[in-house]
C-alpha cells in the first residue's frame, strides 16, 4: 500500500470508529430504564468510546511501539464492547435484532485492528 492509500484508509477508519462510538451512544439512549440496563449500558459506553479515542491516538502515534500499544488497546476495548453487547442480549435486556448491526460492526473492527496489529508486530522484527 502506498502512503496516500495508507492515509486514506486511516482517515476512513478513524471516521468509522467514531461512527461506532456515536452509534453506541444512540443505542444506549434506547435501553430500558432498569438498573441492570444502566450498569451494562455504561460499561458499553466506556469501552466503545475508548475504541474511537484510542484509534485516533494511534493515528497520531510518535513511534511504531506507541502505535502498536494504542492498537492493542483498541483490540481490547472493541472486544469488551462486543462482550457487553452479548451480555445485553443473553440477559434478555434487549433483543438480538436491536444489536445485531452494532455487534457485527464491533467484530469487523476487531478483525481489522487485530490484523493491523499483527502486521505491525511482524514489521517490528
């Protein structure tokens, strides 16, 4: 991939991860007003917002090591986001149909960032 393609991908993915955050905020607003929905919903808000923030930070990393570290945080946080979505579904707080698109997006982001992190790790050697 040439440099301009890398920049274009990074910018598009930065926008995509920010959209993931915004979509999760919008979803949170639709949750039932029960205590368990609030608790799990807040956990989802924290982890999903960290995805966008840390990917943005990765794009501004000053070194390959810092870039790798930030990507690692994104992997952890998007995986945690998927976990909280699964909990919401399995605890029957929400219907699977309410979260299927967000859960799919979380899994797609996880695959992309995991592959990127693996590439960075290979290039460090």
